[in-house]
């Protein structure tokens, strides 16, 4: 039986798993994310306990994913200073002696959703997580998109709504980008309490859907994904979905003619098909595919 | 010698060409775009004069490019009413009895630039034409992007500049989208004269570069192309390029860490490598590739 290692590397926790070639989970554990010096030995110990063929990593970013770059396979400008510049791919490769494939956490989730989840059978999808930050993973022609660096759609500009009591946004780089206006911390800063404590009829959600609809409309016009999947902690407020769909249709204003739009985007802007498992399953898919491409 | 037909179908003129398998031009002609009843017979007559193996068409849009759709291969919601719903692929296929491959004019141009022009050797690029409208063609993983419909990046929202005397924009669908704010007609409406009559030091160009930098920054964050190529009539004002680069770097504000950004995007936001030939050469590439994929 072939086994594969999967690591969902997050800013607060590391999820480690071993799966077989069918994606059946054999072992899973979670470790707090401390410094590389503290956390790496515990992770390599875990993976050494299994005869895994390869390791896939879906990692917080930004990452250097350019095979031609000297920093290929490392974490770049993260605010988590202990991990800045850390060569996570080569570290695991030398510790475990197996192929390692890295992508962003959101590209891994998008890959899993496109192969096994809400975008199964499609050649393209956008996966957006709305939580501590806003990040987007992108599959086009069946493969994760990197390009110059990798997509960072959470940082496109938002157009502040007239009724927004905090029109400036909180992103240290861009102020009122999507992350600055609609992430969990932006919600909490604006309303004084975390999103999970705001009732469904609170004006926070109408404003939140305004910004996320801007993001969806911009994505549809920019690169026309076949499905938009919205996950992450903030999207646990399910009342957001119908409002985002309605406002996205309104922003497009009849310009994109397609049955999905005529249908009110009901089957187009959707929840993850894999629940909270997209990330780890995407990391597993990266591991399975190490031999296909680096 | 294998010959291929190429058609660059525009709203005002049709450019028809016959090229060999190396892309050498053997014959070229231009016809005004009238109704399909008037223009199609003249076009099929031209192509019947050569033993072409296949025909590639880069066409004004929007187009139905979904092979599963009943309207596949037709022009959809164009304001050019005589062509709305016209099944251009099946019309040429039955008239000429050869394979026909259709894509948007801008995807064709992007394809040519990625194979032969400014993005040669890269897996991805965005080609934007700034003229009567603003359109974007997108290559990712070496192939044109369609997705749900096809990219229409000219219609993403612009953030009006405080100094803009026409902050509302002229797009009938979206008001202040990029096309509504920065197309040739928007320039002319705002300043009362066509862009070609405005001197290099006119404030029009500073404002124009503000909006096109918004477009470039949004593209880089959304799907991270390896090159952005700006063509079309408005970009004949070459003084735009350094200003767009500078303002794009400023909008990114240090968030995207890459040598291309550190270099001020000098070799990243560029003119077309094929001059005004991107469209017809892209149509030729579509013809050459009919056998690879529909």
C-alpha cells in the first residue's frame, strides 16, 4: 500500500496526516505553530513514523513557487517572522529523503475542491477563504495557478460602501483592500465584537456581502472561473451566501450572459464541498502529484 | 506546403490572411464589417481561393466558447446587432468544409504574444487592449482562458480619482468600470477631444495611468500573470508606460515581493512584441492548433 504525507501548514497550527493512494486517512495529528526550530523536529518525527512516498504541503504564504528562483520552496514575506525565508521544501526533503511539493494553503484547497469537491469535473475554480485574512486559490486548466508569484486576490481594492462606519480598512499594506475591509479582524474592529457574536440580521452581514460580492464580480470579469467556492470562519454565517449572490448579479448588471447568472449564481457561488477538509486533502493531492510535476 | 486561414474579426473591419505553417504571410486583405449577409460571402470567397487546412478566428465578443452549450461558436450579447447570435464557427465550417477554431480577439492576441512576442517562453500573460473598449486576453498554463464565459477584465470597477472631472464613467453596464473610465471614448468624453490630440503633458495621461495602474495591480493580485502587455490605440501615447508602472508599484505597496517589482516593472508591463500583428498571428495560431483541441 502506497502512503502519502500531507501537511496543512497554518499560522497558528500545523495539521499533519498520512493517507493512502485513495485518500483514506490513516493518521492525523495537530501541532501548534511555533518557530521552525521547535516545530520542524516534531513534524519530521511524525512523518518518519510512516513509509510515505512523498509529502505535499499547503502552506500559509506568501511563498516562493518559482522553480527558477534561488529561494524556490521557501516562505517569503510572512508577518510570522520566525518563518520568514524558511526553506520548508528543502528542510523536509533533506530530513525525509522523499519528494516534497509545496503550494499555498488556498491553492491546495482549490485543488481538492476541483478534484473531489464542489468544482469536481470542472477545469477551473476559485477558492476563497474568509477568516483571519482573505486568500484565494485558483485552478485553471485543471492546475493550480502560480504565475509571477501566486494569486493574492484578498488584496484587490474594495470600493468602500457609503454606509460603512470604517471606510478606511485595516490592511497594513492596502488599507481598504478586501482583506482590510472584510476579513474576520476587520469585522471585529468595525463592530467591536467578533463576527460569530453578531446576529444574522445585524447590518455587519449586509456590508460584508457587499464587499465579498465585489470580490466575486471582479473574479468573474478578470478570469472567469467556472465556480467560486467561499470558505473560512466568516463564511460560517450562511446568511451571507444568498446576499453575496444577489449583489454579484447586481454588480454584473447583465453584462455576463450565462445560465449560471440567470439562475442567480445559486450553483456558482457555493460552500466548500469538502467542508473543512479541503486543505489537508489538497496537500495529499500535491503529494500524489509530486511525480507529475514539481 | 500547408496553408492556414486567419481572420481577425473586428467591429469595424475584418482582416483576412493566409499563412503557411511557419507563419509566413502569403496573402492579406481587409473588408469593412457590415452585416453577416453582406460580409460573410466576401470572406468565404477570399478563403476559398486557397487550399487552407483550417481557419482560426480572433473575434470581437462576447462569444459563446463553451463546447457543451447549444450556442457554441457564436457571437452573443454584442452591441453590433446584426451579428448578435451569429454562429460564426458553423457558418465558416459549412461554407469551407474545414476545421474552424474561435476565440476572442484579445485571447488570440495574448496567445500570439505568449508564443511569438513579448511573453515568449512564459506560461502566462495578460494582453490588454485599450482602445474603443478595454478588453483583456489571458493565457495561463500556456493556453487561452475561457472558464465560465471568457475574461472581460475591462469591466472590473475602477476607483474614481479625486481629481477626475468625470467620476461617473460612460460604460452603459457599469458606469465607472475600467472601460467606462479609461477607454478611448471615455478619454474623449472627459476632455472634449480624442486622446491622439492631447499633448503628452496633458493631465489626461496622468489620470489615464491611474486607472490602468489599478487594472494592472488588480490583475497581478488576482491571477498573477508573468507579463502584462498593453496595446491598442490609447497606448500609442508611450508616456503612459512609465507612469502606469510607477503607480502599479505604488498600489502594490510592497506586498508582492519579486525582482520584477523591485525593478519597477520595467520588463513586466510592456508594449506588444508583435506591434499590431498580435491579432492576426494569434488567429493563425488558432488555425494551426485546431487539431490539438477544439
